[in-house]
């Protein structure tokens, strides 16, 4: 198995995910997730299990933006074996929200993948924002 080729496939999946978010293509986006995906997101609930909650979360997120939702990554690292892989990076999400306010924030993303029928699928999606331990507030202004 050519592990460098497998890494390139994961990189392509990440790039496709960014493009599908920009285009708000929920169905194609969800096709990249395993049916039993588990996600931990910046907003409640504490944990989402499966495609249905993921779809609802995406619909709500997309409805909160007037402009396209733009994303980029920094410090992307991908580790891969024959059947499982994971990546971690810093993700920037920016655009104009439904209230006309400019949104621009960096947060941490860790993603797990499994190879199923020759194709990488996302099995675990985790986004988190550091908090100020003294105030308990999210630190949305941090940048890499």
C-alpha cells in the first residue's frame, strides 16, 4: 500500500469538504461521512451520533450565514495506515453571518477516517475552541 497516496486521498477529502461547505451542498458533504459518525462541535449538544444530527447541525450552521462560508486550514498533519487515518489542523472559518456581522475565527479540528469499499469516510469529527480558564469564555481571537 502506498501510504503517501492514501495521505493525498485524505487531503483531497479535506479540500472537497471545504468546497462543499462553501457551496452549501449538504447531501454531497454528508456522503463523505460514515453512517455511524460521531462529532463533537463548538455548539451544543455535547455529542452528535450519526448522519441525521450532522445534517440538522449543517442546516442550522448554513442558515446562520448570508455569505458563503469560507474555510482554510493551517498546520495540517495526516497520519494514515491501511484502514484508518486521522488528521489534525487549525481551521479558519469566515464570512458574513445572518445578522450582517463579519465572522472570522480559528479553532482546532481533529478528524478520524476509515477506509470502506476503497474509499475514505469521516468517522469522527471534533472541533474545539480554547477557553480562558479565568473567565470561562471562548478565545475566538486566537490566530496561528
